C-alpha cells in the first residue's frame, strides 16, 4: 500500500525539502490509469531574493498566486509547449517552490510509452517536460494538494548519495545561475543531464 506523505512533510525549509523529495514517489491518477515514478532530480527556487524564480521580488500574478499559499500544493506552468510541475514550499506569503526535474518510472510504464512514444527507457522521464507528459500531469493540476489523489507524493526510498550543483537553463539570472540548488540521486540513469 502506498503511504501518502501528509501535509506536515512539506513544512520544512526549501533546500531541505528539495533533498527530502529525492527518492519519494510522485503518483498521478487519471482516467487512463495510474502512473508513478521515484523523484530523482529537483531544483529549489527561493522566491523573492532568487532572480531565477517566478516570484522574484514578490511578483504576484495569476500564474504565481499558488506560491503565496500553504506549502505542499501543485504549481504547474507552461514553458514553450511543456507543462512543468513544482511543489510549493515555505510558508504563506513566502513564495518558494521546487521544480521536479526527473523521475524514475515505477507504475504504468506502458501508459507512459503510449503518451510519449517509443524511445530508450532512460529518455522517458529524464526532464521536467517529459515526466509531466509521461505521468499525465497537466495545467488542470494547478493548485491541487500533493497529499491526496489524483496527484500525490508518497514514501519511496532513501537515496544513498545525493549530488548538488547549479540549476539548469536559467542563463540570464546573474549570480542566481550559480546557486547550487539542484539536487539529484547520484548516478541515477534518469537524471536529466550533466552540466
């Protein structure tokens, strides 16, 4: 039986939570079935002071509104044609979030291939836009809690080793691009890419 992490799990400091999420299981229920994967890569975005964050300088828009609420909720947004999924963290009015960058497929792998097409297994969920498509996470999940179906984070395993480095794809953000706020399960096949 999958043990869903309760709301209190999300009430830890952002960088701690970004590491604590590694090895947890991200699960999505849909009409087509259940898909899940172990989270193997995350990136922390520390809101107002972080030039790479959507909520930099407390920018509050329709898109970022959920980040100003309680931790443990889904922040999805469109980037190019992809939907990306984030975990809202910190406390109310402290808009911080953690991007889930990669997962290792666990349940519903056939359904993931149906959604993504045929490809080498390691490419199925090794990026933030790939994993949402494979798991069927969409903009409709925006604002949902991460502690009850249809989308939730459950107990998984504790990684032996965690690597840390700069975040990816945020070139125009000054010193923020060097912050070592990307975390991944060392040597996991599904991590998005080396930098």
